[in-house]
C-alpha cells in the first residue's frame, strides 16, 4: 500500500547540464540523474536495470555499496577516496541529488555527521574530518544489544527438546540452542519458565534484521526471531497489520491508513523512509540512530518517527466499493483526512512497548492538519502505556495551543533529537488500541 509520510520541503539545486562539471580547488562534482547508479531512486522507487533501490539510493546489489559512479572526484591523499555519498538533505521526505548534502565543492563542517551507504549496502554514517576538506569512511552502527553477554536462557532445540543457549559476547542475540545428550524431545519434568508466556521482545534475525520473538505458551523459551516477510493479510480491527495498511481498525472499525517512517537530516533508521512497514508477531518494530542537532537547527535535525494515518486513502481506489466505507470512495487516491471527516472517535491510546527506548524522549505525537508543531505525550519506559489525548501538549513551548482533536490526521512515534549527540534506539510496539 502507499506510504503517507510527512510532506518534505523540496530543495531545488541548480546544476549545469547533466554532463557538465564544476571544478573548485581540484574538486570535481557532477550532476546525478535519478535512477542511475549511486543516485537517488525515481519517485516510483525504480532504478536502472541491474540496480536496486536501497534507502532511496540506486546501488549495485553485487557491488561494494558505493555504486561505482564518481560523485566527487578528489585529488589523491584528500581522505575522501571511496567515501560513500550522502543520502540527502533531509526534511520530511524529499531527497535532492546525491553528493550535495552539505559538502558542496568538497567542503564540509568539521565533525558534522552525514548519512551514507556502507559495506554490504548497510545504512551508516560518516563524519567530516577536522580539516573540513572531506568525510571519513562510512561506518554502520552495530546491532543494539538485546541481552547481557553470557546470559543463559532455555530454548527449544532439535526435535523440540528443551535446551539452553548463551547470549553472544556482543549482546546482539543468543547462540545455538544446545540440548543434553539424553534429550528425547520432551521436557522430562517440570517446565522452568524463563519468560512471560506469549510476551514479545525485539530480536535480531538473519543478516541482523530487526524482528521480534514470542515467548512460548509455557514460558520455557522464545520462538525463533521473526523479521517478517510482508505480503500477509490485514486482520480486521488490527492497528498492527502484517501488510502495513490498516483496514477498518479501531473500536469503531473506521481507521484506514498506512504505516510509514520519516526522519530529519542524517538520521538513519529501519524500516527506511519510503519502504513498507510490516508487523511481525503482531508488533511493529523501529530502530536506528538519530543525528545530533547542529547549530540549534531542530527543524532540520528533528529526529526520526514511525506512524500511521487515521484516515488515509490508498493509491488504488478502483475497488473501493468492495472493501471500504462507501462515503470514502469519492475521495482522491492517497488523500489524507481528519477524524472529523471520517467520523472517528479518538480519545485514548494504549500500547505495549519493549526494547531499547531512546535516552532523550520518545513522543507519541498527534499530527493535525495545517499545523507545524504537534502536541504529544512522552514515553519514558517500557511496559504498558496508556495516554489520554486531552493531556497532550507541546512540551517545549508552554504557549502552544492544545490539541484540536477535530483536525487530527495521524499518530506518530517520534524519537527526539538533541544537541548533546546522536541517539540510538530499537523498540517494538504491540497491543496498540485506540478508543
């Protein structure tokens, strides 16, 4: 289904003809055509033949992540050779040509971080060197710790035997499940609970994908880590659908809209902006690193968010009368509407949250039509959260007006940024309910 994110500010960059170049102190920059190697993907997410769209960048899936195309040609010894190009100039959706993200003519602000594509096409960051002449190498963050190194837990091994596994030295997951030699597939005695039955916790699966795993009904072990594959069928009344689009969710069954992600300049997160958001084990997970605020510019370095529209139309309305409320079918594809227009009652939000919350603040934001700043409720710990919308405020501006619920269009979970430094996070949301 279509993504309904924030509408970014388009940044127009005037370049010479596509084949032209501009020299400055030995630095040569060239225009970057959408859909070509090492350039941004086209608006429909496509790239030239043989290339894949990764984090809004067209790359060779069999290459080293840089795409092979020279965006900035620096003289030998400058320290910039082989550095990955920046992903863009940020905002809430728009991405200008690659290679212009604050380092035009080969110069950048010393110490300034910038998003990039690293080894294996991972989403990483690079930092401007002290001389301001170029960026350092692109490095990708290590997976967030989800257990204490050496920690033991019970698990299900071959033939459903009860065994044990140890947390890896880096804390990013558990090792192989080992069962006693005499194990024959049964418990052979009383079950030792190592987790609360049917609870869900974040985990890392194959290729360090962020997923979730559910504790078995008897509490003896966790099921394998599930990163989700998408393509499932939405469950009526579910606000956490497996295909990323809510179809008649909420108590009154009138919430329709897509889940999506978006973020400020230099923030790196998963799922990436513009890509589908899938639920795994009835949970939506979000992880990444929010960039440090530079020069007090919170409007540019505002953090990263995951959220959903309360009444957003899909791109394909051709069969609307078969599955949506009749009154919605006259609206334009991909249009967004307020809860008043859709006769939705929203007074309370509740959910379970697990994993690593940001050290700054996780905000449940309430996006209103034609309003730049959003009121929010702050989440400071894991567990079960219950919030009343009438309590939402703009915490950093005591003079801001309260929430106008009649203009509410979307709900976002925003990881706030700070001038103190980058902020890492990795959490999962489950049991989401709106009343």
